[in-house]
C-alpha cells in the first residue's frame, strides 16, 4: 500500500449540468423560479451550456464548486433543489448532462462507481441483516482493503495469505480468544473499534441489526461508511431518522470523526441548523443553482441575496419594504431610519425606489416611542426559557402576511395585544434590490 492510496482528495465540479427526462403528466419544473433571480456569485456565462431538450427537465445548472482536501462541505437547500442529485453524480449513480467532476487529479465523469473510492451514507440505511454489527462495520473495510492491495504479489506473500485464510477459516468456530487473527484482521479490528467508540456503539458489536433501534442502525450505517477510509465521504441526510436529542449527539460525533480521519466530506441536509453546526463551508442551493458558498458565519452575517438571508437563521430574518427617501434615509409609513454614512454612495441611484430591509430578530431592541423606532403589536409570545421570541404585527405598509419576529430578554414581561416600539441596530441591517433580490453591500 502506498501513501497515495490514503491521500485525501479535492472534489471539483466544473460547470456541471444535469437534466432528467420529464415524465408524462409531470408539470413540476424544479427550475421555474430561477430565471427571476440573478444571484449566482460566480457567473461563468461564457461557457457553452448544454442544449436543453424540450422533453428534459434541467435540475442542476452551472454548478461550480471546489471541496478542498479534508474539508467538510455541507449542501443545504429546500426539498427538490437538487442536493441528492449532485451527490449521486459524485457517486456515479447518475450520468452527467454537462461539465466535469474531478476527485483529486482524476476526472471521474465516466468512471464506474466502485472505481471512485467513495463511501456514501443514504437517508435510508441498509445493513446486512445476517451479519453482526462488527461484521457490518468490517465488511466494507475488508473489501476496500483488498482492492488496495497491490496487484503484483510475490509467491511468498500469496502463500502466507493462503495459510492465513486457512487458519482463519479453521479457527472461526472456536471461542473468540482462540480464533486466529491475521495482521490485516487485527488492523480491521482496530479501525472498527475506533469508529465504534466515537459513535458509541461498542456495546452493540455482537448484535444483529434486528436487535437494534432505528437510531442505533443509523449509526452503524454511518460507521460502516466511515470505517472504510475512502477518499471522499458522501452523506445524504443521514440523521433524518433520529430523534432530536440523538440527532444533536450524532451530529457532533460525525464532525469529530471527520476531523480525526480528515476525509473530504460532502454532506447533504435541508436543515440549516445542521448545516451551520457541521460545515467548514456551506453551499446554499435553490432550484438547481448554488446561491452562495461561504463559512457558516459569513453566510449568516453577509448573505449574498434574499434567498440565503431567509434560509439561513432560525427564526428567519424579517423583511420590510422601505422607500429610499435620500441616500441616507429610509422611509416606511410607520417609521424612518437614518443610515450610517457608509450607505450613501450605494443608495444614491436608488432614491425614490423601494428596497427590502432585512433585520434579524436579535437586531431589534425594545425602545421608547420615537419616529425612528418600529411600532408593532404583540400577537404571540414564545418563551423558550433562555430567550423569548415575540411575533408582532407591524401596522401598515409591511408585508402583512409575515409577522415581525423579535428576540427579547426572557425576563422581560410582555403581554399579547401590547403596543411596543423597537429600535434597529443600524450597523446590522441588510438591504436587498427588489428586482434582482441581490444584497447591497456598503464599503464598510
Ligand atoms: N430519476 C429522476 N427522474 C426525474 N426527475 C428526477 C429524478 N431524480 C430527481 N429528479 C428531480 O430532480 C429534482 C431534484 O431532486 P433531488 O432528489 O436532487 O432533490 P433534493 O434537493 O435532494 O430534495 P430532498 O431534500 O427532498 O431530498 C426534483 O425536482 C426531482 O423531482
Ligand atoms: Mg434528497
């Protein structure tokens, strides 16, 4: 075995497209809303795009993404945006319509799945029912191991392996301490123990899958992929069958194990909390396109467009339409805001136009009555113990369907129906162009 067999690899998507044939009667188009928002952060429009056939539906469009060596990259986005399809393209379970995918220095467009050196965990796990947890974990490891053994072997090695497998077979039925374990089997045992320890399934190693709970089975499935030590891990919503507490625990265990192994990982979820807590970087997807690729905090603090702003953060950002009165003054029928100097150049061309003001729930503070403060009536009080969220009705002119959400100190007494005023933390606001939905960025 050479060092390069275990090298961690970069995964590169280069102008990747994927179309599926539309089925008769299927009127849903995954890409319908995309044309109205010009949000791609790295446009490469000069690249020739594959021609879309009339009976084909494009579900991934112009995907350019580099997952660095050893990086934990999360793909997040709403249901149907193309996350699983992207993962299946890396795994070789779907064919590309256009573009290239590289793992390390190998272009894998046409490589069969088993030659790609990846391990994938699906939402619906499948364990070998007749094998113990130990053997389920060791199974992939044995296969991967033997694939990696150099092709040319000396007659001595062949003879030794032959003797060893004979000894293993002959002693298999003896009590555990008396069984013969080859050097390779000892190595496998070490790997299995390490993974089992991190996933806290050591006590389950002798059980059969039918003797496990759903959550335990899920962790064995995860362990089986991780123990294989592939060049790339692909995980498609692997925690969705777990209850909330186990989900949080297993989330941390996956991150810990990934850091220990240093294996390049692409992890798919539609859960923004999972994305924020697990990813080194996150690629936010919508309707077949990548909207933004950034670190979790960068996404939260500097969303590139309104889609990312509303998708990342829970409860989500508030959006309020405002008119640009002067280059430093925003007007709403209920309040007006005087912005810091940094905005003036940027807002100059927008004078008289309407923009969307974005404010996160924690960037509004209870304040006195004032023309610069937002007046709103309390509709709901959600006390979570460590923090309280107010759901409020903003009088006139706002997007009436959406309540204003504000986070307040849990010790603050507030009652439903009460009229309150909120000051805005002006250095934390976001403004979005109403036509393109792109965020305006002042030169701070
Ligand atoms: N084999 C297929 N044939 C036709 N359309 C498909 C096929 N597989 C996926 N699609 C379509 O491609 C789009 C993206 O599907 P995909 O499974 O990648 O979404 P997803 O982001 O993983 O969603 P979810 O979060 O619900 O799992 C969907 O509109 C889906 O209906
Ligand atoms: Mg999916």
